[in-house]
């Protein structure tokens, strides 16, 4: 498994037989090391090593994996935003309605908020399928809030008019957003 490693520096690349590396990592060890990247087999400095279940890998391999893991295009982000916006509007309508029933709404919203967040996350997962985006969670969270806020305008005015119970829908929205982010952020 180990290759004879006399001098793999930049000194004489033409003379030495090019070592076989499995992945096109750009990693070059900055000093002497006995550790090797378990993926590309390049000498690896302990400070650059990233621990994975299959061994230590270089930072370039990690970056390349991240790049292929997230495969979403701009159209997918638009789709995420639309789904979250529509469901956000529905959530805003529901929360606004619930907010009008007074103190009992508080208990209702503590359960409904996280459920809404989970529902939106699940809807996005179903619509997007195997498409993954690094900032899907952020896109969804912002769209959810924007979608909900318009429907929550009556509650906003009610809060401004001094009705403290009208803050309850916003608690629900906050719980929904945190549940959504928790589920979407891997
Ligand atoms: Zn590597």
C-alpha cells in the first residue's frame, strides 16, 4: 500500500516516476509527513488532515466532495423560494387566525410552530428530490418569513395598537423558522 517516498518535492519532477494519485486534489504537503490522504494518497500534513469515517483526507478532497454534494442550480433555489413563500403565506394566515383567539393560542402555537417548520422542510424535500443546495435552508427561511409576514399584517397592527396577544403568531413563526432551519441544515 505504501509507495517508496524518497523525494516528492518540486525539485525534480521529470526524473521521478509520477506517483499514482487517485483524485485530482491540488494538495501539496508543506513539510515532512508520514500521513497520507486516504483518498488521493498524497502526503498529508496532520494540520490539514480532515478526519472522516474512512480515514484522514486532504482539504481538497473535502472541498471536491462538497462541490459535488451540492448540485443545485439557480432554478432550484427559485423553486425552494416559491414553495416556502406559498406555504409561508398559508402559515401566516393560520397563525394570524390563531392569534385572535387569545391566551390559548400560546399553547396552540407552541405545537403548531415547529409542525409548520417540519411541514415546509418536508414539502421542499419532496419537490426538490435529490437536488441539494448549500443555502436551501437560508432561502427557505427567508421566503417563509416573507410569505408569512404579509398575512400577519393585521397582527402587526394589533401589536402596535397594544394587543400583546397578537405577538403570539410571531412566536409561532419564529418556532416554524427554527424548526425549518434545523431540519434543512445538515
Ligand atoms: Zn486528497
